[in-house]
C-alpha cells in the first residue's frame, strides 16, 4: 500500500503542478500582451507617411502624355495631314519635307504641371511646411492646354521659301516648332486664346553655297484638354485619399499629420517616418521578452511559445486526470486530504475550474493574437496556430473539468457539475 500511496501522491502533485502551470502561463501571456504599447495615433501617422513615400504620384505625368496623344489625334493630326498634302502636291525635289509635317503632329503643351520636375518625385526630401505652400507655387487646378496651329499662312510661307531656295537633292533638317513667346506654367494662355508660333528649319544643299534658314511666325489657337488638372486627377484616384484631400478649398496634403508639432514640420518626411517608427518599436514585441517556465523568450517568439506550451500543458493535464480517475476511488482519504482546490469541499470549485482552465487560457491566446495583429507582427501561419491552439486548449480543458467532476464523485465529494452537459446526458 505504501507504494500505491506514493504513486497516488506523485500523480496528485503532478496534476496540481500542471494546473498551476496552465494558470501561470496564461497570466504571463496576458500580462505580456497587455504590456505591448500601441499608440494608434502614432501608427496612423507613420502609415500615412509611408503611404505618401511609396505613392506613385509620378503616374500623373504618364496620364498627361496619354491625354496629349489623344489631343494630337483629335486636333493636330488633321493639321499635319494638311501640311503634308500641301507640300507633296508641289513635288519639290527635296529630301525630308515630311519632317516639317511631322513637327505639326507633336503636341506643344502649355500650363503643364510635371511631377518629375518637383520634389514630389523624391517625397522623402519634402517637409510638411513645403507641402503646405505647394499649391501656391504651382497651378494645380488648371487643365493642360495644347497649341493648335493655323495652317493657311504658314503653308504659303513654306511654299514661298522652297520655291526660291530649294535645290535638287537638298535636305530639310533641324525642324523646330514652338511658341514664339516663352510662357511660364503659372502664366500660360487660357483655352481659346490666340497666340503666335514659330517654325524654323534648315535647308541643307547637296554641295554648293551655305544652307539657307527658314523662320516664320504664324497664328495658333490654344485649346484646353478637359479634366487634366492635377487636382482633378488626384480627386479621381481613391488610392491617394489617405495622403491628399481635394475639395472646394483646394488641395491639402497629409491631413492626418496636422497634430504633429511645428518642430517636426520642418524636418524631412523620411526622417519623420524614421522617428515615428522608432517610437512604435519601443513598445513593440521585438523589443520585449518574457520569462516563461524559467526560459527567457523573445517577444516575437511568444506567438509560437504561448499556444504550444498551453496546448502541451492542457494535454498532459487531461492525461494525468484520466490516470487519477483509474484508482482514486481506492484512495479516497488521501485524495480528500490533498491540498488542491478542485478536490476541496468548497462549492465554488466549478467556477474556479471554469475560470482557470476555460476562460483564462482562451483569453490569454485571444489577447496575444489581437495585440500582435495590431502590430502587424502576426502573419497567417502563427495566426492559424494560435487559433487552432485556442480551440484545442478549450476542448481539452473542457474535458478536464468534466473529469474533475467525475474524480470528485469517486472520492465521495459532490460533483456540482450540472451546468450545461448534464441536461443533455
């Protein structure tokens, strides 16, 4: 009997210790999870800057290029064809006459805002104060304009030049078509306005005297390409809604950063992003560790350690309870005297068991999972592990609670386990 008593004592000790370890591991996991500081405002500010730094705002330039090509097909192609037909009808024995017509088909844009020519092309070098006055330095609300030449006068001028200067096998080269005046982007002519254009080219003879130059000014009309302003384009891009707000009052960059102090607004956005990132890392899992079962575990490994340890402890706890139930009835007095709350005369043992074996382990895994998700440190693999472990731990400990009720019945103590399952038995 002495050997049997010793075996029972060892079994009870191991079972009680496993119960305590489940409680301790759950509490440590909850405390660790709640110790993770996660300032939502700082996170939003960091994500806003990160979105701005990686935003492909330069695609606006490609959008304008595509719109200019459409405008060329709509307005300039007919102009170029008219010039080409007029020159080909005269049968000048000159090479490269078609280059003159080709020059009229290439769009000349006015009032164009180019992202590639601003610091938006290198957003990390911008400051918030520079963005505040960005709209004052550029005409972001104006549509791009294209210059459409009027062909009558210029075609007559070209004919006159070629008729008097053209030599057999001469070549037209260095063709240049541009506005006669230089217009700043902020002072470009409006749609419908008439302006002057200048066409020039060189007529290179096949030997002989120096080449003559053609250079004449003629009329053109400015036409607006609708819906091509930078503000309109930005308003139509939902992917930029978090970094720019366009309304009747104008354009507001990074509105979520308005609460940043003034000394931060003078710093490069790349540096501000680094500072916010460092602030978040101070309270993140990667800068923390936890002592679990005598082992120092890095915070990032806690997402694996906690569910696996709780799952293992719950499994062995159920296994030892099953083992106890096989011979507890033969050692009632020893079980009655053993200091373990689930075997005591206290009628509240059920609630203690439900809390320590049911609520607490599940709560610890849920809180850990939620906190790590907020820090974006938890990926699908660990997430599935934590969820699966939580379900298994819940199922194992539910069976353990029922076995404790059975064990109490074997040693003559009231089970008091008619909570949910007895009504179904």
